[in-house]
C-alpha cells in the first residue's frame, strides 16, 4: 500500500516538474520575443531619426510581425502610416535610377521611355493626394535628382538616335525605322515643346522617308511601293505624328508611273489605276489621281466611239475589252455588237453560221419583227438571208440563184413584191440585153423561193403584187439556162426596140407572170414587130387577110385587157379561153412547137417562126392530142397561138 502511494507521488512530482519546465520555457521565449520586438522598434526609431525612412519602415514592419507580444503597437502603426508614401517614392526613384542607367548604357530608348512613363504615372497618382504627400514626393524626387537624370538620359539617347538616322540616309540603307520610332517617343518636354519637337525632327524624317521611297520606286512594283507607303503612313498615324510628305511622295510616284504607262500600255495603265484606287487610305476622293485616271478612261471611251463612227469595229472592240479590266464595259460591247451586226453584213452572216466567201453582202433594215438583217451570195451560188431578232435569235433562209446569174450589182429589200407580206430580196445583176437583170426571192421559213426573173431597163412596183418593167425580155428561170438568142450573128448584143415600153407582171400562184403591155403590138412588112421588151414579136402573116391567125393577132391587140394571164400548168382549166403564159419551148418542127412544163405537154401551133428557149405565148387552148415522146405516148394540149414574144433569132 505504501509502495503504490509512493509511486503515485513520484509521477505527480515528475509531471509538475515537466509543466514547470514548459512554463519556464514559454515565459523565457515570450521574454525573448518582447526583447527582440523592443530592440527592432528602437532600431527603427533610430533609423527614422537618421532620415532613413526605407530602413526604418522595414524595421517597423519586422517588429509589427512579432504579434504574440505587445510593444508600442500604436506607435509602430502610426510610424508605418506616416512612412508609407515616402518609402514608396524612394523605392520608385531607386528603381527608376537603375532603369535610366541601364537604358543609357545600351542606348535603349524603349526602356528609357517606359521608365519615364512610370514616373509620370506616379506623379499623376500623387497629385490626387494631400498637400503633405505631394511635398514629400517632390522632396524625394529632388533627393534622387530624377528629373535631371531623365533630361540627361534623353539628351544622350536622342543624339545617338539622330546619328543613327543620318547614317542610314548617308549609306542609303534605310534600316533605321526603330530609331525613328524611338525619336518620336521622346517626350516633347525634352525638345522644349511639341512645336519645337516637330521643327527639329520633320526635316530629318522627311529626308529619310523620301530617300527610302525613292529607292523603293526604283526596285519595286507600284503595288509594293504603295504597300510600303501605306505601312509608313500607319506608322506615323499610330504615333500621332503628321507626315504629309509621305502621301505627297507616293502620289507623285503613282502619277509618274501612270503617265508613263498611258503613252504605251493602256492595259498596264488601267491595272495600275485599279491598284492606286485600292489604297483608299492613301488617296481619298479628293486626290488629283482619281481625276486624272477618270479623264484618261473617258478619253479612251470617246476614242472607241470615234472608231465605231469610222466603222473600225475590231479596234473599238479591242479597246472596250481592254477598258473592261478597269470598269464594266459589257453594255458598250453589246451595243458595239449590235452596231456591227447592223452595219457589217459579214458579221451577222458569220454569226449565223454562213461559211465561205461572200459576194454582194448587204445590210438590211429589220422587218417582220427582226431588228436587223443581212444578205449575200455564197461561193456555192446560194442567196442567204440572216435576220436577227431582239432576243438574239437568228433566222436563216436560203435559196439557189440561177446558174447563169453573173455580176450581182446589189441586193436590196423589196417586201412590197410579196402580197403575203413576206420578206423579199431583189437582186440586180448585169444583163447583156438590158440595163439589168432582176431576180426576186420570197422568204418562206428557211427557204428563199424565186418569184421573178427578168431582164429590163427598169423595174417598178405598181401596187402590192403588181410590177412594171421598162423594155423587158421574157422572164428567165433557173431551168431555162442561158439564152441562146442573146447575141446577133456578129456576136454583139441583140438590140431592143420601142425603148421605154412597159410590160406589167402580176403575182400569181407564188410567181410573177406577164399580164399585159401598155402598147398594142405593131406590125411590119416581115411579119415581125417589137414588143415592150424590145424583142421580136411575131404575128401571123398579114399578107393573107384570110389567115385566121392574123385575125387572132389583131383581136389580141384590140382586146388585150381581156386576155387572162395564167401559168402554163393552169392551161387545162382554161379551154377555149384566150390566155397568156410564159413557157420554155423544148423543140420545133414545121409550124409546131413542143413545150414541157413539169409533167404537162403543150403543142403550140400557128404561122410563127418558133425557136427553142423562153417565150411569152398568147393564144387559145382548143383541143388535146396524143404526142409521142421518148418511146411513149403522152397527152398534149394544143394551143392556137395568136401572139408570140421571143428573143430574136441568131
């Protein structure tokens, strides 16, 4: 019992000793901390008294950081509050001093400018504080000679930068852009003021920029020069610096380039003009370059109009297409194409797909809904008519011209010859017997059908579907071939008679046929007179007054207006009627002549000197007979001829 009590007492004692030791250690540590804090405070107070604000602030802060013991807490807080502006300023100026020294050592204007901007920012903030704070800041700045340091530093750097720019100008290397930028950043205060700064720098910068741009003009394209110039102008604009010499120099360079190209290379001029006008920041609407460019373009457009007026369409087309690189000339080109189509028949015919050599090509006014038309004779002896419509559709019609047609003098429209209102082309060609040969074609869809073919001294339209011809010979068709009787025995042209006599032709069944003449047929001693065409008109021999044929001829002259004009294939429908028709005599035997018209055979009888070839017959279909032709028998219609008009026999 006594032993266990003893052990317990020993434990209590040891515990008490341990607690006491801990208390003594804690008390000792606290005493040490209090002493340390008091020592730091005393040192801080001593530094403060000595004017070392930064060192005093650091010591006061260390003392304040020992927070588990109290020692002049209020005094420490008050001292730190008073020291804060001063210590901040000193730290700032100490840092600025170091930055200035480092920048000057390597001529680093950028770092120097940054240091200056920090100084100005701090001054701005202090200016918002109380008067005491502003005074302490100024005193601190003065103690560091900060303003003098900056002035000296900027002076040194400025001199170095100016020397760098001048050296670049002298060497023509123009690699001192960084130096120029730094010069612009140097505060105006170190030049006295802004005006003094511009006066000092502008001559140098202008000389540098003009030298650089001159070098670019010699070695770079206009676009590259303007691109560099645009960058240079932006460089100055970003730094708030006006450099009017840049735009002036670029404008002159552009003007010189444009003027040189205008003389010899319009395409190059227009490309350069578009390049110039794409730099809107350099050349605004007020730039004289825009007026110059527009005047050149307008002049070329006027030139194109002159070329069109002179019918130099290819040159005008080329000019418009060249101008199209600068501005839209599609309307002008479209108008030019229309003008060419209207005035140059070959263009419309070519557009219509007509190939080969063309002769007598003629432009025609548009009719029947067409805007314009053109006609010509191809090397394949075809007459072609091309008509252009408003929707740019082209319709082509063509027809074969007579194989013996030569020397076509003109092709002209003669729509008045079509009672149906169809387009008609009238060809005027050379004639050995009369002043001209007239061949008319009527358009039916894609086909040109011949409706008239005669030789006369003159052809006139009387009214729709009726024409008159002065001194005509019988109408010639393609199947007739060349007239055998166009020359006399001496090889000269057979002369006509009754010059000025007229014959009337009427449109019937798709073709003009002879109707009447305006003079009665005359008689002479050899049974032959002259018709209105000047050709021999044969009548029955008047020596025998009993001859019925002669009487018919007289009656025909008396009542010519009662004669019915028909085509040969209409003969079977006109039995016992007096008719007049044109035909082609195939063969002659005694006083009989054989005519074949398509599949129709006609026998002409009467006391006339029939000859093969074209003829105009007046007579009466009286009967029909069987006729042997080529080993077979065919039906033939017999016509008692009262008047016959043919070319004079050789």
